[in-house]
C-alpha cells in the first residue's frame, strides 16, 4: 500500500478503531488501519455481549468480525503489523511498524485500547499459559471439569466466572473487597449461580513448577493466609492503557489519553478514542461512539 496517500492512520482495530474507520471512509477519507494483534481487540475475547444495542446477545468475536467486515467494505486498508513508535508533532504524522516500514498521514487516530492488568506476583510470567490466563473466553475450554478461580470484582471478572461455571467443576471468584464493582445485574446472576465467592482476599502467591497447582490467599481484613488448590487462575483485575511511547500526549493520572469532547488530544491532528481515552464508561458502545466522533473531527479538520 502507498500509505503516503492516506489521509488518516487509525492505530488499533478494536470497536473504536473499526467505527472510526467506517465513519472516516464514508466521510471520504483514505484510511489505513494498523493492528498488531487480531482485529476486535479485547472486545473480541468477551464470551457474551448483551448490552450492545440492537444485538440481544453475541460473542465478542462475532460482533467484532462484523465490524471488521463493515470497515473493510467501507474502503479501509488494513495493515496487520505492530505500531512501535509514533512521531506525532509535525503536520505529517508518522508511525513506525515492527516490520521496519514507516507510514504517514495527515491525521492519526489512536484507538490502541488497554491490556489486562497483571497480578505482579513471582512466577506469573512463567506460569502464564500453564494455569494463569487473562482470557476466559480463549482458555476456559481447556479447564472443562477442573477447578478454576477468577480474580477481580468488576464486570469482566463476574462475566468470566459465570462463563467458566458452565465448563469447570468448581469456580471461585476471589475479590479483594466484600462488595462487587460489577453492575447489579451481574451481582444478581452471581448470587443465583454455583460460583463460590471468596471475599476480602487477594492472591499472595502462585505455587507450581511445570504448571500452577495452588494459590496462596491473604485475607485483607485479618491477614490470615490460606491455600487453594486450582487448575487455573483467570486474572480479571482491570486494564492498563496501551500508551507506551505516547508520552507527548496529555495523559491522566491512570495513564489514559485526555481528549476533549470531539476526541481531539492536546496535539493537533491526533485524536484518541475507545478504552485508551480518559472517560467514565468503557463499553463497546462507548468505544464505537468515540470512534465515530474522532472520525468526524478528523474529517472536519481535513476539509
Ligand atoms: P474494572 O471495572 O476496573 O474492575 C477491576 C476489578 O479488579 C475491581 O473489582 C478491582 O477491585 C479489582 N482489582 C484491581 N486491581 C486489583 C489488584 N491488584 N488485586 C486484586 N483485585 C484488583 O475492570 P474490568 O472488569 O476489566 O472492566 C473494565 C471496563 O470494561 C469497565 O468499565 C467495565 O464496566 C467494562 N466492561 C463492561 C462489560 C459489560 O458491560 N458487559 C463487560 C466487561 C467489562 P476494586 O473493586 O476493589 O477496585
């Protein structure tokens, strides 16, 4: 592709990037979408999406695949390569790719999303894929009939626990407080499920050589330590924004990119949308809305 001809580069093909691509193409821009992983991002790993209007229930992959097809049909060009460096300050925005190629355009829309937060415990990296997972929809089937634990108290954790309960012989939900952060509808479903909640506990240690065999739990109120035999731990303790290398942009205290209501960042010609943006509600529907607004601003700024 001759990327010098692009009006806009969109980095990240999750719901925000794909929506931005659809709107930017329909607005007449020549668009390149760069994706270093698989299209759909984290949303594609959701086991069940029930709150995207117009779609009663869908797995995340199918929903995101439909968005990808729509974006491609609108005319976006896809580059499946990882963006490793950004030059955002001049009139021309440049993105260096892992392959060594450099691409440039008049405008840059950052929809790079966020990655799962890690427990930051000894052995976590070594045991990842050997009893530690960050994606229940991807790895849950490997633990059919086994004992699993989900860590966290947000929507992702409860959704994951309810999904895993159908596969595993026993599913624990371990949360550091005694009240969920998850929406009330999930709390109600959890109560009615066979998932065993363990409140006020954090994971203090991971045990296992070739694979995870047990976890050590610490009660945050009493300080007492206990062990739990598990075949897999699914970590769902929130997200970390993918803003490495984007330090010239204004970030909030959590590292998310600050934008105005039209998704403009502090740097001219650079927009941010979706989970990487500082905002109160991270959902597929808000990511799509952000993407549409970012594309609209981009179109207005080019014309
Ligand atoms: P989240 O809402 O930030 O929740 C993270 C959970 O992990 C919280 O319960 C938090 O505890 C806990 N936690 C954080 N750090 C921890 C640590 N170091 N050790 C132990 N526990 C820790 O993250 P999320 O559930 O991944 O959701 C991310 C966003 O996506 C949210 O905006 C969410 O609403 C959205 N989402 C929506 C849906 C849906 O609507 N269907 C599904 C999934 C995700 P505290 O509660 O004590 O802080």
